[in-house]
C-alpha cells in the first residue's frame, strides 16, 4: 500500500522513531528475560510462572519488536516510493499483489560484496523440484542467519510449490512475496524486488553455488533493511510468518515424538533451536536465559536453529543443520557438527529447548 500524497518527511521521521523504539523494546525484553531466568527459584510455582511469563510476555513482546520493525520499514519504503512517484521522471516499482520494496540490501563485512546470480537460477525459481533440492542442500554462509534459513528450508521442503508461487523472475529482476500484518492484525502481501545479485558470503547449495535459497535470503535482507539486520540472529517465528503468512506456535517444552510426527504428517513447518554451551552467553544474553536443560552436547551446534524433517517409525527425530550436508566446526571447538542429526527422544530433549511450528502455508 502506498500513501499517495503523503508527507514523506513525516513518514521517514516516523520510520526513524519506530526503529529506535524497536531497539529499546528489544533491549528491555532481553533485560527482563535475563532477570527472570537467572532468579534462584525452583519448583512447581517457578515452572508455572516461567510458562506464564513466556506466553504473556516473551512471545508477544518478540512479535511486538518484529511488528515495530515491519511498520518502520513499511513507512520508509512508502516514503521513498512516494518521492519517486512525485519526481518528474520517477515511478514507483510495485510488484503484483501489493506494494513493492526495490533495492539491493546494504552489505556488511560479514555479507561480503554482492555477486551476480547465474542465469540458470531464473528457471530454478519456477521449478518446485529445484527449490526442494536447494532446500535439502542449503548451506549457510558467513552470516548468522540460521533463524531465517532453517524456516526457509523447512517451508521449501514441506511445500516447494508454495515457494515457487512466491518467487519469480520478471523484467530483469527477482520478486519475492512476503507476508506481514497491518495495524489491525490483517495479513498483507509485500512484494520485495531485488536485482540479480546476492551476498558474496550468503547462503549457497551443497556444491557452493548460488541457488533459489540465495534469492530469498537476499530479498529478506532487503525487506529487513540490509544484511546487518539479519546476520546476528533472531527469533525463528518472525521469518516463519514472513514466509508463510501463517501464525506460529512456539513450545518452550519440546513437543512429544508423537506430536512432532503428527505435525509433519499434516504438512506443517517445524524448526527447533538449541541452547547455549557452557561458558556462552551471560545475564543479558537472549540466548542464555532459557538454558533449562544444561549445556548442549558437543555434536550439536549451540544457539542454532535446525529443521525438523522427519520422525522415524522407531521414534528417532531427524533434523537438518542449515550449515549444509557436510556440517562443520563451531568456533573454538574441534568436534565436528554433522549436517544431519538422528536422535532418540532423550537425545532430542537434551539438545533442543524450543520448537516453532506454523500451519501448512496454503491452509
């Protein structure tokens, strides 16, 4: 939606204010989490309080932080679009289905310089089989955006045809349809249009080549305001909604094996995140306050998001590491982290602390 005739300087000022408030609210939430989770309190009353705190404060607060960012970016985009439309030779770039963001995301040291997308990817974005292949081989680059890549891979594996409908190449550019909520909580489409170039250190396929996943990562970075906004982690629920338009559920107590199996059988998108390892984090570290199960075993990447891909007949949980099929090594740790984990229920509960789920994207 474009605000025709809007006072663009006021929109831009409001966008600046929203971004400042987003940062302040996020800092406040992290401080609250740290204070609550570090309290020396145990027992049933503590568990009940933590459950209520999570449901009534943590998750609504995280969504409020994301909404402030979304509305701020939307206001800035509308201001820029209106300025372009008002210029003598300007025109607003709008994709099908809604207002459009058009730019290449701002680069950072971690993202690296942009590189051109091979022409063959134009065909791949229209091929569900290619999209699923790229999701199965997704290989995270130099940015800390597993919180986005895991939901992306989960959506692409679960329903590649849905992603194919939401990514296309037209008029020399890539277009990606995302979803966001307006002030009234209504789901709106948002088209992000980017040039055919991606981060030099961005996500690749298992062969190290630019893939359909690279296009969506680039569009998401543009949607968020640059690679700097996604390279330092986040909450998986936020991009899961942005990708699917479906509300999410986050479980602080890991769902049972039977529930996981039922969720996957229903075509739902499922990811799980790990806690910190001993010595990581601190009082105000958002990743350390909920380390209820102890340090993560060293065969698993800590403070990381995995894709839940299967529950076997004999009750093992299969999880995909977005680092890629070959896995890798974590900083200051010489234990290899595999690209796939096959865990008993006990092992799964030992390693993972939260599970986030959304409905079938087309439901």
